[in-house]
C-alpha cells in the first residue's frame, strides 16, 4: 500500500492529498465503491449534501471495517441551505447520515452570488460557528473566485482552509490557485481529469507510454506534484486501484511543461462558471 502524502492546512489539521470522490456515484452504488476504495488504501472521502449519497459513505465505511478516526471525510453545504439556520440543520443532517459527530472538512459548495442577496458572508460565519463547536474540524469553500475570497478576508475572522475549484491541464486556473496560495489556502482540484476529456490526449499519451503508466495516472501525478488535493471518482474496482497507483513515479520538469501547454483557459472549463451558477435543488 502506498503512503499518501498529507498536507497541513492553515488551521493545523492534516488532509491526505489523494482522496476518493463520490460525485455522480449513485446512492445504491456508493457503499460498495467506498468500501473498495478504503480496502485499496484511500483514507479521504469527498462527498456533498447535493450528491445525495452521504449515507452510502457511512455504509461503505462500516462495510470496510475501518475506524472512523482513520478516514478524512469532507462534505459540502447544499445550495438551498445558505441561510444560517438552514445551514445548521443541514450539517446536523449530514452528521446523522454519516454517523459521525464531526466532519473533517465542511465546505460552502458554491458562492451563489446571484442568490441570497449575494450574501455568502452570513453562510461563512455559520461555518465558523460549526468549527468552533466541533461539528467540523476544518472549514473551507468550493468554487470561490478571487473576489469572493476578498470578501471573506475583509469581513470574516477565519480564512478558509481549502478552496475546491476546477483545475486540470485543459484549464490551469492559475489566477485562483495562485491567490489561494497567497492566502495560505490549500487548493483542491475537482474534475482532475477534465471529465474524461483528457483520456485520449496524444501529448499525455506519449508521456504515459514512456513511463509505463496510463494517461489518468500521469494527470493525477501532475496534480500531486503541483501540490493540489485530488479525489478522482470511479465505481470500477480496477480504476479505483489504478488511480491510487501514482506514487511510484515522478514527472520531469519537461513533462510538466508539456502538460501545461495544453491549457485552454476559460475555453477548457468543463463545469459552470462560479459567477453565473445559481442552481438550487428543488
């Protein structure tokens, strides 16, 4: 079993750099996938209230027989629960579904600047109270742009521990990642494989062939060497294992430069833009 590196957050807590994501994993398949991931060696699970599979994460943890304290669990606030009282009810429900007294990391999933009068500060202050009360050991944000982070820095007491944003070789997102670093915020990269669009990228295939690795392994290794936290998802046992086998090789500076030449800027984005996204579940 490979040793997954850990990164120290700005609040002193540690997070495993490689995790297992359950976005778009059906609720009925989540327990089996999580149990498999834990058996392989993952000790970091990334879920969210809007994924509707937190219960499956708890079931998978129980099936795997791994102690709760050995696993770093992240969840994220539902977009419909940004009002402080709603946010409190939401995290209490999350803890109940996960069968735990705390999550290791709780995030605002989206800033939703066109909702709630654009006031995500009240939501962040609610998360600050969750951290103070021990319901979340660390708190952070997801999909926050630099100007969103500026608002939190100006009006709040706690700097986010992480900012989970879309990053991959087709969209390096340098401005946000660099700003995160300047504020001491760890960058987590969602969609690390560009929603599968990188799988047949010839320039990465060439690197993978030389190293005797797959394209996904090379891309995930690029993220690791950039210092990002990642959590690829799959329900295929072989792919779950493959995604974990990225610590027995290194990319050269030339490899990294080749990969980063693939950047398309905003044209490489596979998900919605945070300044425009305003989805709230019915």
